[in-house]
C-alpha cells in the first residue's frame, strides 16, 4: 500500500478538522468566483467503518472493482474488516469480499478467472472473479511493520507486487519486488530494491518497470525476476507516481514536477517534460504535477496542482492545455472525451482534439452542505471510472466510494 499509515491518515484528518467544521464548504465570491456547474446526486454510497479510503476504481469488461482501505498500511489497534467491491455497470454490487486485515486493500487487478489485490498487511490476495471467494493468500510476513505497494501486475501466470519489511525465509532486505504463481500463490522470485514502492509498478513492453520512492527506475524480467536494467531519475518519486506508456516510451512523474520519458526496454532517458522552475525546483508549489497522468494512443495527458491539464504529442510538444480552477485529482482519456476530476469534486469532460470543456458536473456530497468551491484537500479523491452511463468515484477523508448517473450526451 502507499506509505501512508493510519497515524498519518488521522493526522491529515486532524489538520483538516477546522476546515470541515460546519460542512467544510465555502462560497466563492468576488473576482475569483467560479461558476458552479450542474450537479449530480449519488445513486449509491459505500463507506468503510473506521475511515474512508478507497482505491481508484478499475473497469474490466462489464465490472468495476474497488478496494477498501487503500492507503492504510497498518492498524494501531490490530486488524479490522476491509472490503473488495465488484460492481455491475448500474453500480449495484455483484459481490462483496470481506477480509480482516491489519492494513487496507490496494488497487485490484482483474483477469479472466481471478482478481488479485495487495494489502497493507504485506499479503497478496487472489479472489474468484465470479464469486469473490478467496482462492489463496501469499503472506510475505512482517504484517504489522511491513506493507505491499498499491499496484499489482499480472504477466502470464505470474503476479507481481512490491513488499516492504518482510519476514519471509526467501526474502532478504527491507524492500523487494516479488513474483508469485497466479494459480497457486507460491513465491517464484524476488528482486531486492533500494527503497519502498507505492504506486510505482507498471508492465511496459513486456518488462516490469519499478519506480522506487528514492527515484531509482528498474526494469525486471517478469518471468525470472532478473534485473534487466537500472536508471537514476535524479529526483524522488511521490507516493502517487506510476509509470505510464505513450508513444513507445514510458513516462514517470518526479516529485519536483518533471515528467521523465524513458525507453522501457533499456531504461535510457529520452525526454523530460515540466513546468516553470529553476535548478530543478518548482518556483511555486502549484507548478508540480500530481498523480493525474495517463497515456492514450494519441496523447500523454498530465494534470497539475494549478488545475491545468496538458496534452503532449509524441515529440513532447504541447498539443493543447486546459486551464481549470482547482488542482486535478484524476483523469481518464476515452475515445470521445477526456474525463477530469478536480479536488472541488467537479467532473469535466474535455474534447480530445482541442481540450475544450464539453460539459461539467458538481458531484454532490450528501454528507455535507454542498457549495460550489469546496476547500480542496490533496488527498480527497482517489480516482474515478466510467462504465456505460455510470460514474464511479472514490476518495478519502469522509468521501467514500459513490456512483453517479451521467446523463447521455446530446
């Protein structure tokens, strides 16, 4: 899971308490007023019992999978129940798997037969895709101090995950990436790393690309665990940073806001994209990029802390830029629109060719008194996904997981 402990999570809650008092919303007035778009009320809501922290939703075929407790890497009071949701296109639960764990469930990785998920308790779980029944569990040990990264990969019959502070006879060191049999849950290989991994795992061009928090980029053979190449990003990687593919290159955001392009087969650095900063440091805290980065066949889309989304062409040139009013929480390119969610809770659809906004909706938070211009929190939202006319949105700090019905486009 991400390197965000329950104590840190409660610290974020405590720091936000004053802003959340009385609903935690504020009216936007004056010269900086933001137009309030049409609103959508949720059809369904899902909550965790102790704190609301959910993985970004993952759409596979006609099912949406969401892991509960993402971001909680250990429980100071022992273990508690976490859930993995499988939702129909309507948002109705297809099944709900429950496990008592010392840390939450990460981003699900569905296949034809199973759904794999890492946990903040340093265990890897395999569920039956159709029923949600647990088929096997790989335990890396160190369940109290150790944790897995959020992302799980699958290559042929091997499941790949990262572990921290394991206590296992076949695992050495404090950090490693491991390959586990997808059918049996047995450890096949382990490769030691120099630092923890949160979201920094991706399968690019047949190579497992591992980005550690310290800024080391490593290519690993998914069949054997052999280290194929290693590269220094010359800067640390934020816990939300994940490699993506676009234009034959891999791309990873550094913590200072630089997006680094590299050859996924050799690790060679090919390009650097970034904002306005000097000597490698942002000139302003809003200049850095955040987790919102996705690649498509046509462009690399990057969302930033200043509310902008930039579409880059394959040669690194800027194709268009959308200027939004608040920091970007998540984005998802589709054939007919680029969906963008900002930290106010406004979902906007952009035209893929021009970046013009075609429509926008305020996602109503029924637990508070909604106002257009919510005081944003960097960790309020985890992500979103669309399936047919259903929008599934997940978040943290009292947002939970919710489904909204999108009106059809005219």
